[in-house]
């Protein structure tokens, strides 16, 4: 199932469904701009829950910019996300890994060229995990503000349920035991509704176990782009620690800081043009060296 969408500058965007198990995955394919030699491709790996919605504009702008530079880009809604099959409660980490591989293989078959992963926040962690498990499937990595600690990330997500209980949103009450009580419910196999999303206990447990420091990138071009308030400030200690551990294992990862807003978390729709421009430049460098 597919159909034509509106035109982007000098390139085309095709909405489509990729057959998958189960169901199908909704995708937007941004073809390389007409008249440009194909330089390769990138699969966009989305962030989690509301961060996905708040970053859609930036994802669209970046995909269009990469297409203008001669890349094919596939933006995929993972299982239970966006317009793909399934509900949010159906999502599991292994299924999302399979979805990313499905997208990689489809894009490579279309372009017959090197293909990398570009991920944001939890999507960057998923991209790292897929590259670690299937190093021959991924030719380069673009990581936007990757989540570094899965357990801390999940704790912050669970706190949204507590905040909703305190304000009376969704008719929920705040659990007396706070996050500890919510985690106990997950341990017991109970599905939780958090900020309008059903959270599968298996997905929560998988995210809890993730550490960026342990997901060492394979020996491929890997660019970590961190959006910060002050691009000239030293990297945060947590980021430096992860990078040091990667380098100790011979991972050729590079950290770049860009000044801009945290567009994935701000209530208003924002964008960061310097991030788009640097990502395009690094994509050209990365797949050329792949």
C-alpha cells in the first residue's frame, strides 16, 4: 500500500507501508534529490512516546535536507507507534530491533549503496544496539542526544504517571509508593498507562537494562551530536565517560556539540538549523568513509 505525498524541495517523499510481522510499518521515503548522485541512505530511528511527536518537524526537515544532499532517507514508525500496526502496549525491544533491520534492508535494496542509522534520544540507543548486534548491516551512525542510561530514562517516564495523578489527569491517582510502586507493578507483569501510552512491562525491563557505555559502536563512522545551550562548554561528565569507554574499546566515535533548543522536549514546536547542517556534512563524511 502506498501513495504520493506533497513535493519537498528538489526531492520527493513517498508514504508507504512495509509488510512486517505482525502487520505493516508506516514509512515516509525521501528519495535523493533529482539530478544528484546517490550518496547512500539513512534510516531514521525515532525517539520514545511524546518525544517522537515533538520531534517530527525536525525529523522531516533533516530528512529533506539529507535528500537534497543526495541521500535516500526512510523514516519508519516502529510497531505500536504512529501509523504503524499495533498499539503502544504491543511494543517490545526485540520487535523494534527487527523493525530497524527491516527498514535498513529495504533501503539498501532500493539504493544499492551504503546505508546508516540516524537516531534521536532512545532511538539513538536503539540504533547503537542494532549496530552492535548486526555490524555488517550498518555503514554509519548519526546519534542525536542519545539516552545514556536506560533506567534513569524509564524513571523519568514513570514520573509522568505520578504527575498525572497529582493533577488528576486521565482520572489517575498517584501511587502511594511512587516510582517504586510503579516498578513493582511492572515486575508483576502489569501493563501501565503513562501519559496516554500503554507501557509493556517487557519493554520497560529492556530499556531499564540499557547503558550507552555498554553499547560500543562497531568500527564504522559514528558521529554523536549533542544539542546544548553552549556549544563551547566542555562536554558533560556523563558524556565524556561514555566516549572514553567507547574509545578504550577502539570505537571511532566523535562527539560534536551544537547550540540549540531541546526540540524533543519543548511544548512548542522548535527546530535547530545548525544541527541539520552539521548532520548533513557529517553524513557526507561518514558514508564516504564507510
